[in-house]
């Protein structure tokens, strides 16, 4: 299976992936990365933060963007080169996050594309936004 080449990609092309974030997802991510910040895994500590409870890791949410890029647009064979991120709202356990990408620029001579990246929750609230730069497969 191979993703789209730069010749097959058009400005405005879009794709998305959607997932409900579970407590298990957060604990697995904490274990894999070593990020055991109490904001993510300790209810007693996190209830006294500005978030008033546990939240998912921001980079776990960003990983959903990676899923779209590596599986759908451009897809398999894509090399993820850069990502600018802004975390705009917390992701809570049970939130359904939609990660969307949209092609905004093609740099054909360097085989690069830039994509708007945005994640929203089930209420349409933006929780993450940014710009990705990738190298689609040849």
C-alpha cells in the first residue's frame, strides 16, 4: 500500500481520523513515554488544577494528526518532517477527537507539502491547531 504522490495531491485535499480518548489510552501513553505528570494520571492532584480533573496528554492528541498523515493523506510512505502546534483547550477522558488535515501548499521541486492541522472535540471546540510539513511518497 502506498500513499499519494505530490502529483496526485491537490491544494484543498482533506482527510480526517476520529477517536474517543479513554483512560486506557492516557495510561498507555504515560507508560510508553514516561510522562506521568499528575495532570494526566492522578485524579486527586489534578482536581485542584485549572482543569479540575485529569486531561489527556497534548502530544497524544497530536498523535492523531500523525495517524491521518501516515495512513490517509498523503498516506503510507509519508515522511513527517515538521509540525507547529498550539494546544487551545484540554482533552478530557471520553472526548471524541476529530483530527483533520488540509493541504495548503505544494513545494514540488522539494517534494514537500504543507497542511493545516486541527483537532476538535465532540462539541466542535478546537483543542489543537497547527501546520504540518511532510514529504509524500515518490
